[in-house]
C-alpha cells in the first residue's frame, strides 16, 4: 500500500531541545525504529518538518553575516533537506539492511503562487527570539512580530503548496524505494514565464505532505506528532481525544474552531485536502503509537 | 549515451569570488547554458564540487558556535548538496522546460574505509584563507596548513571513494531524468557491522565521479574545470596543452609527475580509474569549451 508519513514534533527535535548533532541522531534513531515495520511492508514516502533547523541555519547566517553573505530562505530550506534527510536516510538504510529495499532522499521544490495572500501577511515564526531593542534594529531587514509573551521573532510567509515539482521522480522510485521528500514542506518556488524561481517562504509540511500524497495517489496519509490524538477542546478541562471519525464530521469540528492554527489546524486541513482528493485514510498520532494506530487501536483515524 | 559530468572550478564559484547568493546563481546559470545541449541529447548525471561552500558552512558554524552547537563535516556535506543541488536543479529544469526530461537531485553517501591512510594524513584544503596569525589561533581546533603562496587553510582527510550508496536509485532514474548526485564528492560514510555511519572527511569529487561513472556503466566521464586543457609542465615556460592521448600515455606522464596533487592530479587519477574500469572516454576542459570538446576540437581527450 502507498503511504505518506509526515514526521513532525518530537520525531526530530523535542520542544526546548537544542539542535545538537547527538540529539538529532538519537531522535532520528528512535523514529526509524518506530518506522521499521511499516517501511518493510509498504511503499512509503517520508516527509519531515524543519521548523527548528531552518531557524538555526538562519541564525548562523545572521551571526556570521559580516564574514559571509547570508543565503535566502529557499537556499536554507534546501540545506535543511540535507541536514535532516541524510541522517534519516542513513538510519532507515541501517534498519532495512536485511531487506531488498533502497532508500533515497530527493531534494524537493514545491510550487506556490506569487499571488498567495500569505506573501502580504507573513504568519510563520522562525528562528530565535529577540528583545524589543534587537527587534527594532532588525526591522529594516526582516518582518518581525511579537510571538505571544516570549519575545519578538522573525515571521515569514507560509503560502499554500500547489504542486510537487519532483513528483514524477518520487512516483517512479516508490515501488522498491523508501523515498524521503518534501523536507520542511519543500523548497518554495514560483513560476514566471514557465521558469522556476525560488522565493523566501516556508511551506507548512503537513499541507505539502497532503499535496504529495494526492499527487502520487497514496491511500494513507499518516502525520506523526508529539501527541497520540487530535483532541476536542484541547488544553481545557473538557479535552477529549478524537478516535475514529468521518471526513464530514471533522469538517464540522474544524468549522467550530477546535483546531488552532499554530498546532493541530494545519494537520486537520491537510487531512481534509487529502481525503477530498481521493485519499482513503488519515492517521494522526505519535511515533510510539504508530503500529497500534495501524491496527485501529490508537490515534485519530479520519476516513473518507 | 550515458555521461557523467563533474562540475568544478569556475562552474560554481570563481577563485577569489566570495560566496554570495547572486554570484552562485549567476555562475550556475552560465554553466546550465553550457550544459543545455548535452543534457537534452544524452543520459547525464551531474556531480559538483563543494570546496568553497563546505568551507563557508564550517566557518558559519564556527562563528555561531556559542549559540548553536556546530555540526560535523558529514552533515555540512549534506547541507552543501542542498545549497548547490537545488539552484542547479532549478536552472536545469528551466533550460529543459520544453523537453520531456525530469531533473532530480539525489542526496548521495559515498562509502570510504575507516582504515584509509588519509585519516592519518589530512591533505584536502577547505574554506577561507587565513593569515599566519589567524592560522596560529585556530591551530588547536583544526589542522591548518599553508596552501601554496595564497595563505593558510584548514585541511581535512580525503579518503578514497569505494562505493556510491545510492547507485541503484541513480541507475533507475537516468533513463529519462537528469540526475544531480555525489555533490561535493558525496557524504563520507563508513560501515561497521553492516551499518552505515557518517565520518568527518571530504571526498575528492573527481574520484567520486569516476566511481559513480563506473558503477552506472557510463561511457564518458567529463570533468569541467577552469582551464581548457590539462597541461604538460603546467605553469612553466614549457607548458603545453595535452590534446588527444591514450590511457597508457597519460599513465606515463602521471608517473613523470606532470600533474600536481592539488590541481590536475585527482582529475588524471579519476580518468585512469574510470578508463581502467571499462570507461570509454574522458574529457577534461572548461565549461565554455564543452561543446567543442565533444566534437573533438578542444580539451584534453583521454581514450582507453
């Protein structure tokens, strides 16, 4: 069966964990172990986020800017696909070493529209926190906004993914190869006179994963995150896990405002996009619960 | 025909050019134009160096190290495959836009031996030039050596490439896809108990390209550099371009010491490796002269 698995949350870097080589590798090892059965038994494309990583790359570029001209966000997105894709691929190869399957990481560009309203209203926070006076100094260079009560941060546009540029390559490989693709939501590119050009933005990795899952005609889209379920009334006393649910019902709950933009919102939107575009099943759960979720015993399962 | 083209020298960054986004893109555009005909008419894998780029990434990591723990060289190698592979892929897609060919960039690991003597004797220069006093300060952290008369630079181990880990994927794609692979000579990995593990080193991109060319059974290996020919008595009054030459004859010249380790040496060794392993033809020339070299009118052409 064709499955797209989107790794997020604690699959790569826990909240408050610093990006360190050892931490990255040990998290990736754990995640690879959880994936080891599903990738042996299915045709799988693995996608991943890059929120913390692209922030760190941008910060390195910022700190070193007097010696080395900083690179734009699309280039940093490509760098993050190497930074994460390579150790992930290495661990998957190791866990498949007695099997006849290959693993390949495909640099992935994702088409967005120049006219996406997101370019007028950047909302995606990346990188480190600044004090008010630091923020003031950076205002000519970046768009800076207050991120809740934690300080000021750079915000970038998060346009909608329209098309996975490398989809034919991914489709061709998937029969006998575990493919790592669309890392960090993909490298954002726009088209002008049928020519591609990178653009500074960060695409939501769950929306990009849904776009990829539709374009390779996957049956399942699985989004792994730090919690075992999507919840009703999340973070309140009335919090309640969502188990099996229909597409129609989840759209109703979305309309009622159960899924805030910063956390479960994009995952639910990705689920809806995929199921409305011929997908069969969406699972939202944590890595540890993946196997149980496949057996229908854990996780939020959304059915067309 | 199956061809591996290794981009080096001025294809990406001219000597003394600073790594800047605009420079990188404009150099890549020029190079893509020179490649546009050959990639339309043949099955081509493109490899590229990363000497300046991985040096800049290492320097950014170094400068920002109090805020962000630096990543090891294998991870930086993977980052450089994104940094260079993505804009190169984008330009090639643009130049192929009226053709039915795809372009894909494959993150590439290259197997080396833990026991390679290079690990005891680092020789590969990376990154920026330092003055004598700057070099003195960095001596506890890096291995630093004098790079001809141009200043001091960091040196790292450059072990021999043994196997391209993703060769099956590359072979599968090449029929209708221009593949970018083995960037920067590939990400160096060793095998312990049949498990892969990254190691800090930089593999020579020409030797890695020869290894790749052999393993996909390419007919031609083309190495693009900043000069139109390999030369006899290079840099002396008796300097003379090498035009068409046999494998036997080039081995003789290599033995006589015509090709210094830092410049033409690895290219000639790569040529010999490839031709001794069933390759048909090697071309060494500059990007501008590629088309003429294919017609036999320019460049150093080495035949089995």
